[in-house]
C-alpha cells in the first residue's frame, strides 16, 4: 500500500510539474510574440519615418539642382549681369 501511495504521489507531482511548465511556456511564448509584434510595429513606424525623411531630402536635392541649373544657365548664356559688390571704404 505504501508503494502504491508513493507511486500515485509521484505521478500527481509530475503531472503538476508538467502543467506548470506548460502554463509557463505558453505565457513565455505569448510574451515573446507580444514583444516581437511591438518591435515589428516600432520598426515599421521608424522605417516609414525614414522613408518620409528620404523623400524630403530628395525633394531638397532636386530643388538645389534646379537652382544650380538656373545659375549655370545664367552664367553660360550671359542673359543677366551679376551685380558687382560694392567695396566698403
């Protein structure tokens, strides 16, 4: 009888340990998925911000290139005279 009780207690204890491990594993898996989702969302948000900034930089570069083209055209065609700077005495 004593051995049967020991065996039953051992089996019940093992089942309890397995249940606890399964529960904790599920909790850890859920936490990991949540953290990964938050990281992915943050990464996507930052990537979107970087793309927006890149669009702005490209627009600025186009604007600068346009200004340079205008200046080169003015210089090469001589259509406008560049005013001479006045020297200060």
